[in-house]
C-alpha cells in the first residue's frame, strides 16, 4: 500500500484547507485511516481517524469542532480527506496520513498572516 498526501499549503489564520490522502496498491477491502501532524521541533501527534466504513471518527482535543474527516470508498482506492477550518498558527505542521502501519510522505500546512 502506498499513501500519498496532497492539498496542503499556506493559509491565513481563520482560513480553511482540505488535504487528502490516497491509498493505492493492495487495497483489497477498506481499512481505517488516520492523520497525524508534526510541528517544527515537536513530536508527531495524532489529529484524527476514521474507520473502514466511515461511520466512526475520532479527533484530538486540539482540533475538535474545527476539523472534520471523511472518506471516499466508492472507487478502488481508499481516499481520506481532512477538512480543516478556523485554522490557527499552531496548526502549522507537516500532516501525515497513516494506515496499516504505513506512512505517507506528508504535506506541509502553514498558517500565517
């Protein structure tokens, strides 16, 4: 399985972004997918997760009420989206997709005026 993130970028405080993660390769069946982030000089931290059928989601306290997670299981690839709103400078980090013990390469999100 190969995980590829996209959709990061530079946004002003209060703005929104919607990074996505596409899983390709041996994707027989659906599986849970997660987002983590790592800010400069800090460890990697959990952000959000979604189970295989999309019915169950979980969020870190720091993003509850501001972020949403969803997935598209209609195609042969598992794609998960992280809808990020009311962004703050402290949300600045590299955001990583995680599934089946694997990690994507990350996508940079920078919140700055």
